[in-house]
C-alpha cells in the first residue's frame, strides 16, 4: 500500500464508476471520509469495510447497490 496506507480521504463521487465496491478498500485503515456517491456501483456493500474504524463519513447514495447494510457497521463508533 505504501503512501496509500496514510490516505484519510477518498472522494470519487460523480466518476461513472461501475462494478462492485472493492473489499480491499478496508486496507486503507486511516480513511476517515469515503465518498463513492453518484456512480454506477452495484452489488452488496462489502462487510470488510467495518475495519475502517477511523471512518466518519460514508456516502454511497445514488448507486445501484443491493442488499442490506452490513450489521458489522453498527460497531463503527466515529
């Protein structure tokens, strides 16, 4: 991961992204803001994202995601 391991914000809104949200995003442990809104993402929200314990902002609206919000997200305190 290198320098990416220190990433605190990942904002990819309005980029016409498609496909599934990569569970590998969970490796960005310092991530506080993750914005993937207004794209064409599909599939389930990866439960692995519960490892993002520094996360304060998660925007996933205006995509074609399916399934429930992973219950593990209830343990995120920020």
